[in-house]
């Protein structure tokens, strides 16, 4: 498999999808609700995913594709060797509110959801984050790496909240409160994929969040790992990518255990 060619093709497709999103962003944005009043989708999500899915499956009809809006497509999931996970707009609430912080996220994985190629494109800043397994991570073609921050108290970390935060106790508020007391700062940016890209690029020292879908995180997971960082579940394991609503912790690796300790102490297991 020519991963360089796949990365090039996926990057072009993500950038072309970004053109669609920039045009839609300048127009009145209508949205619909999905699972709750705060879980929304826009016409731009649907149009961008339709474009991405069509182009990827035209090039790779033997692959299976899972999109946030369109579900499974392409070759059967049980027989396809390679799977795509597509989020046409990670940060839809930002997009719908006119906040220019969102991205296109594409990940190619094997049948065990182990990421092989990652592309995250931030249309409003024209930043392209890419990675190939075993070949490092890049931003706009230049290598990136995680920070060397060694203490959690000196760290800036990111996080977010699940869509069911109003109705269920596993809503990250306890962990947020504990981290607030033990870090330099917390940022809630509204895009899990970009939060992970920021860890990889050394903008964040760490990031954690519950209830994340595979299309939210698989591209970002590869970016962080290829930039020298670490990604686990809340207990320090490495099978979180199989959870349909996984709990992820990522870091520069130096502060990872401190992050896990806070979560273990404040989480209702």
C-alpha cells in the first residue's frame, strides 16, 4: 500500500471539502438537531461528507467508510482490509455559531481501528495536519512534536463535554473541576480532532474527554503518537478505539500519569 499517495489524495480531498465549508460559513447557517437539543448537524456537514465519501470511495472502492452523518458505505465492514473514518465538520456547534474553529478529520485504519494515515484540515486558518504510521507528524509539511513540559501544574490542557451533559452524571464536570486546580490552564475549544492536533503540535500539553466517537479522534490519535506523545483510555489502556463512545487521554507523555491520577481519583467507576 502506497501510504504517501493515500496521504496526498486524502489531503487534497480534505482541502477541497474545506472550500465547501468556507463558502457555507459565509452564508446564513441552518441547523437541525440529532440526539438532543445541543447535538446538531448543518447542511454543510452533509454536503461536505457526501463530497468526501464520494471521492474516497471513487479512489478506494475496496475500502469501507464510516461517516459521522452517513454511516457505513463502500466495501462490507467485515471483509474490507482498510476502513476510513470521516468527520466532515468536527466542531459543528462552533461552525453553526459563526465561530471559526472547526476542521475536517479523515483517518485510514486497519480492520482493528489502528490508524495508518491521518489528515486534519482547519479551513479557516488553512492549517493541514498529517501523519503516516511510523513516519512522524507534520503541520503544513513541516515536522511537529509534543511539548517537553514535565509537570502538570505548568501545563495547558484541553477538554470538552458530552452531548448528554445535562442528563447524566458521567459528564466530565468532576474531572474539569479537579484539573482546574492542578494545571496552568484549561481550554474548551469545541473540536476534539483539533484538540488532539494541538497536542501533537505542542500547543496543548494534554487533552482528555469522554464519550468520543471513532471519527472524532482516530486521526488525532495518530498525530499525537507520531509527534512523540501518548494516548490511552482513562485507565491507561490502549483499546479505547474499540469503544463506540471512548474515553481518551492524550499528552506529551511526561504528564500522562498525573492526568490519569486525577481522572482515577475523580471518576465514578
